[in-house]
C-alpha cells in the first residue's frame, strides 16, 4: 500500500510481455479480464485528445498521482524551486521512467486543467508513454499536436490550482471507475485505457494474441458470408476449419 | 403490436419514396414532423462514429431489438449454434434484409458494447443500411473503418454480456427518447437519426424536397445579402420571386 | 443594465488591443483573469463545431440574446415581415456589426436548435466573428462547412420553436456558467470561449503576449531537457537567462 | 417586456378568482393548461422545504428576480444602506406586496443559498405568500420552522455571493423549465408550483373547481368498486349519474 | 417471453413462502441474491412516497406495464369505454389480483405522472400490494394519504399523456436497472424494492429468516460492546455461542 | 501526509472550543470560512438520514477511510478475525475514540452501502459523534432509528463489496467536494457537514457565537418590521442600537 514497489524481476516480466500486449486491443483485453471476474478495468470515457489510429496501442507501467479539492485561498507569490520539486505532481513527473504512463486522479473535476503545454512537454521529454487524466487538461490545441498521447475526460483553460491541489503520488487512485495501483500495467488504444496488475497482464499477453488471430479469421469468414451461429463463436466444425487453415491450435 | 408486419404493398410504397427521402436532411424532416404534432422523432445524441459527409443520408426500414439488464450470473461455457441462432439479437441479424436499419434499445447503458467488429461485419454483410445503438459499441476503432454507418451513444470495450441481455426483437422499443416500431422508416445523416411511420415518410418525401429547394434558394439570397425579414420565411413578394426565378411553385 | 452601451471611445480602445489579444490563448487569458479574482470567464463546454486550428483565435464584441422556455402553443401561420423584424433574435442579427460575436443564452436546452443554415449564413453575411450558443444548433453538417465559427453545447435537428422562445437582446445573460454583458470582449479558440469586460481585455492584451512569449521559451527549454523545478515557473536564474537570450524583460 | 405592469383592473380580476383557484390542485391545473397547449408551467422539482399538508394551496402574483454567475472578486467591505437598497433582490423584497410570490431564477446553481433566515423573515414580514428559488437556500433548518412556504431545488450553507450576483428584477425569468413573467399567477401545493398568465388563471379558476368536484365523485365511485372503463373518464351514462346524484352539470 | 404464465403450482409455492419472505429486509435479500451472482435486483432510487415504517415489508407478484415516448399529437376527444378497456395500463389494472404489485416501466421520465389519485384508488380497490413506477406519479399529496404503498422516482403534476403512451403489459420491463418479468416476486420496504424469480424467492425465504435472526443477535452483541472482528462475521467461537444461546443452528 | 497526527495539545485546543462551536450553524461557519478564502468546506448533499432538529449540532474530529472500486472477483469464503481486524474500515472503526466522526470517501458510488445496521451499531458503541458517507448506506430504516447521526448521499441495500473495497484510512480524502484530513474538525447540523482544520475551527468558535447572537437580534428586528437596508447588514446606527440593547460589542 505504500508507493511504487517494482523489482528487477517485475521489470523482466514486464519486458517479456510488452510486445505481445500491443497485439491485443483494449476490447479483447477487457473481455478476457471480465471472464476472470475483473469487471472494472476500463477508465470510463477517458479518451485520447487525438486519435492514435487503428491498431496502434500503448503499453506501460502506471505511475499515479492524486488531487483533491483546494480548500483555502490560493498561495500568493512564487514558490521556490525546492518547494516546486517537492510538490507531488512535479516529483512524479521528474521521476518518470521511459514508457511510464502518467495517471492522475483529479476526481473527474471538469473545471481545472491538470496539465498544459509545458507539463505535457516535460512528460514527453521524460519518455512517458502517455498521460491519462481523470479530469481536464488545458492547452488542448497544443497538446493535440505535441506527439504525446493524452487521454482525458474534458478540457478547461484554467490550471489545476483554480480548484484542485495535488496530495500524494504512487499510491492507489480512482481513474474514472477503475482502481489503479502504481506499477499496474496500462493498455490503451483509441477505445480508451485499461489497467491490470502485472500477473494479469501476463495472462492477457499469453491468451490475447491467439484470440485476436482467431477473431480476425472469424471476421474474414463473416465478411465472406459466414453466419454468426456458425462462426461466432465458432462451432466445433469451424474451429477445426480454423486449425486446418491456419495451422494454429486454439484453446487447448 | 406483434413483430414486424410488412406487406408487399408496404414494400412498394417504401421503394417509391426512398430516393426522394434521401434529398431531405434530418433537420428538415424533423421540422416537418413537428409541424404535424410529432415532437419525438429524433434519437437524442445517437451520432455516427465516423461522419458520413455533408449531404449523405441513409434511409431504411427499422428492425428492432431490445436488451434489459442481466440479472443472474453469466452463463458458463459455450452455447450450441442452435441456442445462438435463437438469441434475439442473432435471430434479428440473420434475418436482416438489404437496406434494413439495425436498431437496438440497450437502455442507453454506457458500460457494455452491444456490437463489436464481428457482429458489425455480419450486419454489413447482410446488406443493412446502418446500425443504431441506444447504448455503447465496442471495437469502435475497427468499426470506424468498416464501411457500415454505426450510430451510438458511447463506446465501451466490454461486450454486452457484462451488464445486458437481449430479450426480444421486432417489437416497439425506446431509442433515446423516440418510440420506434419495427417497420418504421429511418432517416439519418450527420445530425443523427429520426424514425417515422411509413405514411409520414411519404409525407416527408413529398413535401420535403421542394422545401429543401426553397431553403437553398433562400440561403443563396442570404449569402448574397438578403435580410432575414425579407427572406426567412420569404414574404409574399419573395415567394413570387422564387417562383419566377426557378419556375417552381411552393406551398400551393 | 439596459442594452448595449458602446461609445466611440470604447471602439478606439477595442481596436487598439484587438490584434494583441489574438496573440493570447484562452488558456493564458483565463489564467490571467483568475489571478485577478475572475473565476468564471470560460463558457463550459461550448466548443467549436469544426476546429479552428492551432493558434487561430477569434476576438470580438459580445452581442447577447436570451431565450426562455416556450409556454403556450406555437403560433400558427406566417408572421409578417414586421413582426419577424421585431423578434429579439432577428433584431439582433440584423443589427450585428462586423466582428461582433453573436451570443445566445438558450438555457443549455439540448432539444431545439437555435440557429440553422440560413440564420448562420445571415450572421456570417453581417460580418460577425462567430456565433456562440449556450444550447443546440441545427443543420450542423452544413454549418461546419459554412466558414462561420460556431460554438455550441450540442446539436438537434428541430428549430428553436420546438421548446424555446426569444425574450430580449443586448442584456446580461448566462453563457454556460459565465455572466456575459453586451459589449464584453470575447476571446475564443479551439479550447472554447471566454468573456471579459473591456478594461480587463486591455489588461490581458498588455500582459498576455509577453507571458505567451516567455512560456514558449520555457516550453522550448523543456523540450530540450530542462526540468520543471528549474523552468516552470522559471527560477530567478532562468528568468535572467530568458532576458539574456531574448532581450525581453519580464514582469518588471 | 419591461418590469411589472399590473393595473387596478388586473387586481380586480385577480381578487375575483383567488379563492376559486385555491380549490384546484397543481395536478388539475397543470393538466388543464396542457390541454390548451401550455406544456411548460410546472417548475421542475422545486418542492417545499416543509410539506404544506394535503389540500393546502398557495395562490399569488409572481415577482421575479434574476441572478447570474459572479464574475470578479467579491466586493470587500460593507456596502452603504443606499447601495444595499438598490440591489435587485433587496429592491424586490422591499417592494413585495401582501400575497406576492417571491420568485428567484438562480440558474439552479446548487452551490450558494439565495435566501437564509433573515431575508426569509423579511419576505414573510412583507406578507408574501411564498418564496420559490430556482437554486438553493441556506439556513434551511430555521426556514422550515419560520412559517413561510419556501420552495427550492436544494440547500447550501453558503450565501449567494459565493457564486452568484443579482442582476435585475421584475423581468422574465426561467424557473426550472418554466418561463415566468412578473405578474403571472402562481399556484402551488405539495406537488410543486405552476405559473400562468392572468387570463389562463381565470380559465383554471372557472373550469377547475367543477373538474375537481367531478373527480372526487369519480374517486369515491372507484373506492366503492367502480371500474376505470366505466368511470375514468366517465361514460355518458356515468356522467348522467353524476349529474343526477349531485345536481351539477359538467362540461356543457 | 409472452405474457404472464402463472400456474396453480406457482401459486402454491408462492403462498408457502410469502410470510417467511416478509421476515427478510430488502438489504438481507439483496445481499443473498448477490452472493448467488444476481447483481441487479434492486430498483435504483424508486422509494416510497410515504415511509412504511421499520420492519414493514411488502411481498407480491409482479405485474408489468411498459410505456414509451408519445410520438404523434395527443388524441383529441374522449375514447369509448371499450377503447379505454383495451389500453394496456387499464387492462392490467382491471386484471390485478389481490397482492399483485403494479410495476410500470416509464423509462424513468420525470415529466409526466403515470398514476394519480383515481388510478391509485382503483389499484388499491383491486387489492394490489403496491405500485412501483419507474418514472413519476401525480397527485402525490393525495396518494401519500391513500393507504396504497407507491414507490416512484419523482412526482410531476401532468398526466402520462403529456409525454408517454402505454405499449404493452405483462412482458419483461426495465425497472430502474432491474429486469422484471411478470410473475417475479417483489420484496419491498423503506429501503426500496427488489425483484427475483420465484425459485430465488424460495431460496431467500429459506435462508433469509435464520440469517436475520443471527444478525439481530450479532447486533445485540455489538450494542453490548462486542467487536467487529469477533462478531461480524462471527468467528467459529462466536457462532458456537450463538447456537448455545439460541438453540438455533446456522449454516449447516 | 501520513495518518492521524493529534497531539495532547491539539486535544486541549479542541476541548477548549467544542462547546462554542456547537453554538454556530453550518451556514454561519461556512460563510466565515468563505470570507477567509476557504470556498470548499461543505460536503455537497451529504445529508442526515433523520433530521437532528433545529439548533442541534454535532462537533467532532474527522477520522477518514477511503474506498476504491473493486477490481477482481469477490473473495470467497470467510476471512479470519485477524484479516478482518486488518481491513482498513474495521481497523478505523475499532480505533474510534469518543466524539470522533467516521468519514468515508466511497467515491459517491450509489450502488453499494458502506455501512449497515451492525457497523453503525459498532460505530455508536465506540462513542462516535456521527458517520458521514460520501456514498450510500444500507439498512437505512434501522439506522434511522439507531440514535447515531448518519449523513450520506443515498441508500442501497447491497453491501460495499458489491462494487467497492477499502484501501486505507486516516489519510486525506474527498468528501463530496471537500478535502478532509484526519484530525480536521467537523461541524454538522440539518443543513449538512463542513470540515476545517483545527486553527480555523478556533477562529469559527471565537467569531461565530457573537455573529450568531447579532444575527438573531437582526432577525428579531426584521420580524418586528425592520427593513433589510437598515438591519442586514446593520448600519452604523443599528449596530450602535445592538450594542446599546444587548451590552455586546461586535466586530471591534
């Protein structure tokens, strides 16, 4: 429950599945997880500001930050670089490692933008794979051009301090209906983003790609005139046809 | 009240108006229907995943399917092709005729996708004109590329069984604030979709195109500097000008 | 409190700042206004139907119109041109001056479109800079192609008379959480629209452009590897670096 | 469109119907108005803080006040009595006449209370019939005990200045989906409040009471075992029975 | 899927459990059903207009009716008693049997009241156990006094025809997030209403009462100073204590 | 930022103000805090299940617990007392001290009840002053009779495990728009609950009671016929009158 724990072994396991995971759509992964009883892995309506394109997927490790409502008056004057460095969202950004996914729980608040052009540029410079904001972002026209994938609920031109204040980082957060822990594996594409622990990511990386290949074969059959009762899911006959035609075995 | 009743005569009447109806925007059709006391014909915020393009319109016959919330545990194991064939949404898909519009009342539930890539591909293969989902779809990045127009309220990567179950088809349904009966005529463009019974579709097909032509003429006059009090709606003088310039008579 | 009061002096002051204001994003302007205690200047989620493009901004003078819910039955038959001319929304449209921003408070009602193709064309012909609708528009596919920037909350194919009626113009209105007075200065880009009185617009026009230039310099430093604690906001050292590199002085 | 216009003749007409109107429930009145094409007369979900009791109804004349969002910083320091006197909501309160209904359009904003204990006490002291707030009130525990009927959407302990500012009074306003004009007649009971112009109030006062009497007779028949097809609405036979039993004639 | 099927055997089974079921709170029943994988049995926020009182529960058989949005103009003039008799909601009301629960899916629409004083009186006269409306009711002040338990989402003074029209009865419906079939068993108290098929009602009637008795014993221990880890759920020791003190056996 | 820090000195300071604080309504306290720039202290719409009664106020120390969405399948079987004891919400309940306020951030989720009859009974037995749930409770009919004040957003018969899981306690949480820290001082009455740090509670306890006394005096004057411009806020004359009549000095 305290901070990010990520061992060298975790890193090895993650690297071993990363490429396989990019072969799985969020739709297929979400469905595999539900089949295992994991209902809540998709972040509701946190969508990319600019489409990634069909088939493009982002995989990375969740780094988390949490905001709460601002209580008192906004601080006046400029904070020192040291104070700035200690602020949770800055501490997190400055500790991002290549491929990390910057995940912010801003309570879904639509009235203040958590990151703008400059923080987004820094997140990109740190090598992050994406930023996902349960809330709003600002400078969205610029962010759309930046080359960093940013998922969010809405846009607002004010900065976060209008209503929110960061309270901690690398702890469990709520991302639009999903519990996300630091070190979770994120998979995202144009349908949104899902989070899962590493051991489930390994499961998805193992059973997802053959499932995707089977489904593409089914889709081709359907396009060629096959019927749903025959092919989706495939009858035993059709599964045999699949194995015959492709040389793959499925679900054994 | 029981199922789709569609006679040969209905078919003749439908074919007789189909092309005229594509000359009418949903905005013009909606307004004509309101003028006759039909307030609720537009499906609130069910919009195309990918724009059709200005002037492109879809016309077809409504085929309806209704989902309700799943109550018990999800069925385990694979259902037989016969059971699959009997499931309402599959029975409907497999009975679609060219030009039909696949209309699903999924209660607007945003947490489960009613159709994904494979069912969409089958709906297209059956020759359907469009699919309209009062709820969510999944595999939306693929669907956007498929070439079938799909209108929906939202996207979600889970399949329908996460929360919903189909209960019947070709019966009256609620499509985001519109009562839709099987056999209704659907008209859709980038502003959304409206439903109306055949006899009103005939009315719209008759009075809509001359109304569209008049409004384009008005718009051209406005672009050329005409004022709203003079041209919109046109004064008697301006209506005479219209008839003189175009050789058309309007509203006689 | 009564109508638009706009003197020659106001016009001079406005023309003197118009170009400078277009150098400021809504994000920067919104933030400057918040710093002065003006929390509510951004119209929540009134966004352009078609993107303007990064860096394109609209500046103009607010002209306001207010709708309320229709109470009784809709009037039957055609109104005379004189009655039409006297209707608040038409009176306002016909009095628009080049660069004015047509602002409509339609209570955010999503079930009726305030303007369609013809009124939009007239607003454009009058030389307006944009139309902003706290509510819905109709004929949105056409409007998207028209060349007039239209910001709104939603689309609906019905016209305003389905549910709404105009009651007055050039008086204070609510634009999605912002109090807008006739004669306010509007600044809009792809992140939405903000409203402010002329004297604050002068403030933004004065301090905004140097702030934008500084932030672009910061962003370039960040892209080149600078850290947030060093550059955002810039430490005294970095500010000196900025002044040295650019020859600009900031915040003195 | 400008302020309250209320002639001696209006006053006479109003006094002539006031008592009859209190015999009509909001449900019956609402229905009579819809039958005449007046769909929007009931203020959505503005309900009394404390129940009035079955059969208790409030009738009065609407006095209206409008708030918009606060824009700039809140004024510092105490305003002079003269400034206070000129503020729209105070000017309205101090001009209330016995039986007036204090109606405030606060945009439905739930984050600031428009009236608290002291203003409510003053409204009561002025002899007002009720206060209806499209928004929140504060000091609600006290108001519930005060003896003034207050209808509102919600409660909030902050005063109005947290987010709102009054802009004008005795002009048309939106009361939760109803257009209310100063001088409208308000009818309210535990099901909420409706607004209508004087001439429709006269209609309701004339046809409402006999309709109420007929419906009570129907209800008694139903309680005694009568069926819906026989009695509701009554068949010609049953209507004759009504007239025979009560000596009243209905709908002639 | 067609209409109510309810055999004499069903009736016997129902009578055999009815009294036991009234010993179970909706909270306990809901939890037992979730434990069996039935997530969606509670009708979201359909609450009684007037509290039933702690410990009072209603048990009955669901009779269902479905409304959809009104499409065209409202019918003018009075319908014949035969037409009225054939209308789905009237046909259902006139066929209610003692103890039935009148369940209406009105899409949750808040702008029209499904039943008022007269229909409620008739439902009561038919011996119904309760009416549950997924939508609004009218004449709520009267209904609160009537002595029929009515659960609903909101109140509105207009009758259903303002926006809705009944389409069928005794078919599957959506009750605020619950799929309800005709013949389902309803259990309701001040926390709301749940629906379940007869065989699950038998399960709840069997395991619910001993569970309630155990929980009351636990509660008493807690009130007397017992701790949560000891008593809730009870450790093996404490369960033995329960069995010793009460002579009951639990969960064997 | 870690857990509850509460020194003996804090305890002394708290005891010194507790009684004075109960003389201040949430409305007055909220307003005093806003005047100091603390906008967000009131928990939006978390209201008592059963009214406390006019003038009754609860004061206590916040103890906080946070839930997030359940991710995986619900655990099967019974947990050991040790595991139960370690669960965050149980650990917190078992560590409550007399007068503590049990504050739960359940994300406002309406589909699962955080506490029911047994946990509420235990919270009461621990001497807590109240429970406040940003989410739902179950067994609400029983809780209403229990004698513990429970504030919440809604009710639901399912227990928390249907959708939620506790993650930590005595850390900062979001309570319906308010940042609450463990050790904050809570003030609650029938208008809801506010949170503030101890030093602000001291401020409210000092300036609140004289403000309440002045406002009651004002209210009495208003009831007796005084006008708003004269008395609210009081003019210098009226303030002198207050001091003369009551012997109190105000605001010096």
